[in-house]
């Protein structure tokens, strides 16, 4: 009888453990940045906090450095259901809702503080609400990314000096605007492919915040850094519709609090 009792108890424990495992939802958090960059470090922290604050209901795996695809791929993945959470510039969201990319045009913000104040304004909230209504994607936070500067194999000191320069930029209107207006030849290339493009001479220049320039080691294949400071940039934490709609109000608050 004792053995029967023990077996019954063991079976009950195993069923509880199995039930807990089955109840856990695994999420994919994707971005294109290197593991050495703060955006990855804080993504990993956020993943752990979500699991802790939901008592293990959600387990989040972070996929850095374009592991799950280029930036355009992971943005599309939110709608396709191939990724669950991303951090990315809103310039990709602007393809669906152009005015949400207003902050990505040159010389819009004075500095990072100005950008953060904008992201907390009623006007920006109205945009994120409209974007969710259009796409189902929930923007939970905006993070200061940095001020975009230029690296080049050709020195220049003004707009005229950029004429004819082959410059890599993301494939979105906001980033094409400045080099095109200066007579440069803006060339869209995926972020993960920029180093090779600079190395083999496909392009002569690129633009990114200094932290990214260092992390991606662009200084190895570029001669000059020109402090153009042309865009005060940000990253948006975005949650896919198939995840957001299934969260309870309490869980939504956890995701928002952690990402901010």
C-alpha cells in the first residue's frame, strides 16, 4: 500500500510539472545589434524580467545580430508571426504609416532628451494608437539610439563635399533624404552586410551612431569620421499582434513596464 501511495504521489507531481511546462509560452525577441551593444544587454535583462514577473508563464529567447533576419525581415515577422518582440527603428513602421516616421528626418530633434520628451507626448501616443489600429502591433517603449554620424573614405566638411559619394543608408525615405539633397548617391544595404560593402568598395561611406560604428568595427574599413549629427535616432520596442491580443491587462502592464 505504501508503494501504491508513493507511486500515486509521484504521478501527481509529474502531472503538475508537465502541466507547468505546457503552460509556459516561449517568445522570440529579435534585433540586429551585436551582443556587445547595450541594446542586446537590456533585451536580455527584459526577457528575464518578463519571465520572473509573469511567474514563468512567458519565457523569452533573445536573438541578436540579425540571427532571425535583416531588419526588414523581423519587422515583417511581427505580422507574419515568425517573431514576437523586436527592437527596431520606426522608419520601417513608417512604410505603413508615414507620419509615425516624422522623427527620423534630419535635424528634427536637438538631442536625446528632446527625442524622449517627444516619445512621451500625447501627440506621439496618438500615433502609436493609430499604428496599433492599422497593424495590431503595439509599441511599448522608445529608446534613445544615438546621434547618427558619418564615416567615409573621402573627407568632406559640408554638403557640397558629399556630391557623388556612394553612401550606405537604410532603405527608407528618412535616411535617403539628406545624402540625396547633397548630391550623394544613397545606396540601401542591409545592416548585416554593411562592413563587407565598405570593405569591397561597393560603397564609400555609411552613417550610424558612434557606438554602432565602434561595435561593428567600421573604423577598420573607413578612413574618416565626420560628425554630421544629422539624425537623433531611436529604437522602438514592438510586440506582435498575436502576442499582445492574448495578454491580460496585468501582463500588458508588465511588458510595458519592463520595456520602458
